[in-house]
């Protein structure tokens, strides 16, 4: 590629990402002249590929650049509107944060770190800036499950101003890869994208993932002083940008490529990023497990999780910034408006079109309305059945599910457990997953600042420590010494190094004595929870299907179940510590439930005696 072409490529990427950094428009309206078929039938996408300069790609050119989704798909689709969508907008100030979801989690087993990260200002999670994490480092850590755009598609100005400006110049930003979701072809390889991103081949990833060609070379191996505009060096001929070897069979006689595209993504596209597993369950329990009732009925994820050109995804709950979200919630699909109004649970704007896609309308016979006021639908219908002990979760975001590995372990960090019953944002009881953050930090008064993860990892490397799922006291002593060196030489000089774990703050005094104290209420580092929505269980497997005792027995898991997930594997706490249920009322119910059969018999007996008495009285009068 010519020097002028490379500069134009950087400029084009910068212009697209600059648009991404702006707040979203009031309404997502496609610009005039946007091509549309106007039919529900799929449109055949036989396209010329365009590179990041906006030039048509000649696949016979040995130096042909990778294709650009922004330049190729953006010919017909409004990339700017799409870039504000839910999957691409984390870290942008414009879109609302919405209900808290799963954060990204930085981990380091030796230092005992599991640190929640989010660009959405969710309670309990740190922003990348809070932990000294740049966009380039974020992409290197979590790019395996990123569709591109947003935080990892910085403008040219932001790239030039970052401390990794040399790396950005080599690798380029990660554009939104439309085929991440819209590829119908099962050969689309999201794991290949993860491999290319790990090699810092950001610009080349969409080409490899779609199978348009193979990529020779790794941008990661090029030194920071490599100049992409200078051409091959006679002293270091191996130092060249990655090269695309296009598969000519994918191109027709006019050098166009057929894109096998679907408007509504197949479930497989969603599940690469949204899978979970329970590695501690026995195989027989896994085999007997109940699949999500919606998927078992043949539904697609997008039947409930819909979006327009703005890609503002409906998340299964009523949200003010997505007009259709109330209709696409549990209540919106399953409960008619009159029924919902009587129960006091109709969300704002509920259209009363229950029964969509054959959704059954529940009767909830005999269940007092107080349950619908204080519980979410998911409290009874979602997630694993609550047992005496929470179970461990592994997820795509947290544990890299979807990427083939030989060293995957059931006890690897982060430790996530569930279901934990706790109030949601509206104060209603709902099932959650739980993470207990653990990280090294510097305390100055009431301010707690995490030590950047790279500094932590460098300190671990210097200490030459080796660890597992927990950190021994011996390793803690070594790490405290190393972390004090880091804090003394950095931005937090003058503070006290502490280690946060299991909801407590650990300090090491100058005379070598450990002291541990609970965190203050509301401080970062306390238990972090986010709701469980899937897998959805049918009525026959819902809490309460066996009777009131599922929740109100004295030993019911809803109150007495034990919550694990501590780095100290022997520790646990009771479910009641998170479930805000009135102890007196629950105690009365717990005492009354065993007497329920007898009260029923007594009640019917009293009715029979009363009826006999009335009949006898009537007989005497007659």
C-alpha cells in the first residue's frame, strides 16, 4: 500500500470513529438515499469489497489490503446510527447505561485479582480509565468477544494521543464487523476473529473471520518503531505488515463476493458471546437440565431481543429509551393488559397484546398479588433451581467460552456463583449471579484506587510467585512488598497499599502483621450482582409448582441457601443476607405451613358441621 493510501486509511478510520464518539441522534433515521429493498424477503448481497481507503479491492493483487466493513457495508447502511447501538456504545457518554448486566472481569490468578470493568457506569464496576486501562489494552484483554466499534474504534486524534499510538498505527482500530451477528453461514468463525485480535491484526480480523482469505503475519511481532509507511527494510525483511491471501473461489467474474446475510441473526451468532456453563455440576445433572423453554419451543433470541437500524436492543425489560421494550418483556408477551392492571404490574406503554408467538397466558391461580408486587417473573421462572448451595458459573465474557483451550479448569478465576436472590433496580426480588471483586488498591482516606492491572502483573512477574485460585499468606507478603514499590513510584504515592477480597480490606503493618476489616457500606469491592434472565423454566418447573413450601419452608433455599464464591473456599453466607424479606412474616409463614393440611381439614370439617347444623335446623322448622 502506498504512503498516501495508508494515510487515507487512517484518516477514514478516524472520521468513522469520530462519528462514533458523538451522542446518538434523537431518533434513528436513515439518511436520504439509503438503499432499501422494501420487502421482507432477504436481499441477495453480492458485493464489491472496499478497503479502509474506500477503494475497490482487486483480489489478484498480491498486496491487496483487507476489506473494511465500514466502507463495504456502509455503502448502503448507516454506519453512524448503527455505531450507537447497545453492543457498540459501551464507553460512550450518549447512550443510557440501562439495567446493570455482566461486566468484563480482569483476572490474575497469582495476585488473586478479579476486577469488574464496565464502560456503562454500572454500580460496583470500574471504568477502564479507573484502572489505568487504555482502549488498546482493553481490546487486547477482551477483544475475543467484541464485535468492534465504540471504545475500540478510537478516532485518529485519540489514537495519536494515546500511549500506544505506535501500536494503533500498525494494527488499526477494530471496526464493527456486521457479520458477527448477520452471518447465516455456519462457516463464519468468530474464534478466528479472537485469534487475529490476539495477534493485534485488528484491521485484518473481519476478512479472516468470514473466510475470504488467510492472513500471513502478526502485527503483534512488529516493534513499536516500525513505520508502516517506510516500506520493507533491507536489514529486517521479515518486518512487514500482515498480508491477505484472498480465496479466489469466493469471488465471481466481476470480483464480487456473495455475503450470506440474514436480517434476524441465528441463535448461534448470539450464543458465541452469551453462553454459560456450570462446570461443577455432575454430568447426569447436565443431561437432565431444562433448556430455555423459549429455545426449546423453536424460538430465536431475536424474537424477543429486537432492534431497528439504531441497533438499540430490547433487553426483555421495559426501558424508557427503547419504545418497544415494554411490549417485548415477560408481561408484554404473556399477560393481557386487564390482567396486568389487576395485578398492578403493567409496565408503562404496555399495549396489551399478550399471546404473541403463541405465548401462554398464565393463570397464577391461588397466588396472592403481593408476589407480583415484590417478585420479578424471573424470580420463579429463570435460572437454575435454587439449592442448598449456589453453583458456579462460567460465561463467555468472563471465561472465554467459545475459544478452544486445553487448560480450562472448573475453578479458574473469576469465581461467579448463582442464583442469589436479591432486589433488582425496582426493589423486587430477582435471581442474580454474584461476583466478589478482589484487587490491589491504594487507600487515601476514604478513596480507594485500584492499582493498574499491568503494574500488578509486572509486580507478580518480579516476585516470581506462583498461585492458584487463592493467594497464600506467604505470597501476600511478597506481593505487598512489590505493590508498595509500585504505589510509591506512581500516581498514588503517599497512600496505603491494601488488598480487597471477599468484601474485606487486608493490610500488612510495618511489623509484618496482617489486619483485615470489612469494607465500608457502598465502597467498591463489595459483592457485585447482575440479574439472571435465562434459562427460562416453564410453569411445571417454576418455584411454587410444588406448593408454598418451595419458598416458605423454614429450610427453603430462598432464605437458608448458602452463597459461595469466596476466594477463601471454606467461607459462605446465607441467602437471607441479600434477600430483603421480612423475618417476622417469613417466620409466621414457616410455622403456619406445616399446619396448613390440618387447617384445611379443620376448615372443611367446620363447613360440614355448619351445613349439617343448618340442615337440621331447617328440618326441625319444617
